[in-house]
C-alpha cells in the first residue's frame, strides 16, 4: 500500500476509523469513541461506548459521570474491533494518557493524542511505537519552543519560597495532570512540607493517589488560618489566580506552570510574577526527535502550529499533511 491509509479519515470533529465505525477523540457525541486521555478537548461527554485506559475511564467518570458502555483497555492489551486491532500505549502526557495504535490489513497507524518524552513522576513514560502513519500533536511545533529542564523550574519555585517566608507561592496549574505533576516534581526534589490545595484540585489529586502516585501530604486551603499558610506552596487552577479566592492568602507570589510561560506576554497577561516553564507537551526537539525515532512512512499533524513541522518533514523527505481538527486549543493543560 503506498497511498495514505484509506480506512482512517480525518474530519474536523475527529479521526474516523471506518472498518471499526469508531472515532478517535471526537469533539461531538458518537456511538463509538476511542479516547486518548481525559483532557476536555479529547474526552467529551455523551458517547454511547468508549474505549480507553482504566485510568482515563476513572478520570472521565470523575468529570462527566458514568458512560453507559465503557471498555477498559490496559496499556499493551489488544482488542479487535471489526478486524481493526486496537491497542493503547503510554503517551507520557498525564495519568492514563495513551497513544492509540491501530492495525488493519497489514497497515499500522499510531495516534499520539497529546504526548511528551521527558520524565514525569506522575505518569507512565512515553513508549516508542513503530508505525506506517504517525498522527502527532504539534502544540509546541515551532523551533522557539524548547522547554528547559524541569528541575531548574522547580528550583526557581523553591528559591522564591525561601525568599518569602512571610508570604506564600501560589502556583496556577491545570487541574488534570499539571497540578499533580508539579506536586510530584516537588517531592522528587526533596520537598516534604504539606502542600495546600484549592478545592477544585482535591478530587483529581485523590484520584492520582488512588492510582499509586505518591503526592505526599496535601491539605485544603479552605478552613486553614492565614498564618498557617505563610511559607507554603499553594496550588490552584489558573482561573483562580486573579479572583477573590486568592485574597485569603498571605502576600502570595503568583506563579504559573505551563509551556506557554515561555511567551512573556502570556505570563504578563495573566499577572504571573514567576513563570514556570513546565509542560506536558513535547517541545520542538521532542517532536522532531520522535518523528525520527518512529520513522513512519507518513506523518499527519494535529492541533497547533502545523506549518513548521510540515516544513521540517519536507526537508527530511518524510511525507506529511496537516489535519484541520477543531477544538484542540490546549490553553491551560499545556
Ligand atoms: Zn491533553
Ligand atoms: Zn490536546
């Protein structure tokens, strides 16, 4: 087979796997959905049947309530859907995140969903899965996006905390993935103090702990004296950074953990004093290295800045195309 796989088709609202009559990460309700991970731009409510990892199904249940038909597929297990062999492989993005591998009539396609390559103590590491067609995200698909080593960013956070013993450091972090990762990275750096949470983060942190991710001692901000919050790390969703809620905190230094913190204007817009470039997406080097490592016949590029990656593929004589999927603007989960 030399043309693009005819059995898998991109539409604006998702990728359709024709023989299985199933959609990957569809943005509207469908009879059969294959879900890469629990972020809202990939996992919507309302599908009749869902195939995902057990962790992702737990996350979906926590966010949307139960699906009627759900099918847990663990990493590395294979399932047959009308002759399409389906399996899930770690994407290293958030707990339960998976690349979906599809095999039909001797041709293999891997859909990364969102992914990253660098170590993350809060989820399983990315697995390299060889394939004919590699469908990759490109959230940070520009050479300007090079994420610094995470320990450097964590060290900045801890230095700021040490410099403000009468205040606190308030870190804006997306509720699924980023918050738990920042906590786990702090623990890896030897930080054992209790970490305080905005109420909107508590359930997801508990879900991670239930799945064996050690987040250490977590305490709610609600009901805690202002004096006890001095010298503490406090986590809140990004939307809470500037609202009334933060007034209860003692002289907070506002930080935010996101790949977008590389862009100074974004940090300024959000009133962020301490930008922490901690991303759950591959940066430019990780994207291009992954394409080299996977060595597919063809690359399809989704969400984000496709052009630079298409050009890079062209220069490296890899056939590539952009998919115009809608609703894939990862603003806060980046
Ligand atoms: Zn995501
Ligand atoms: Zn995404």
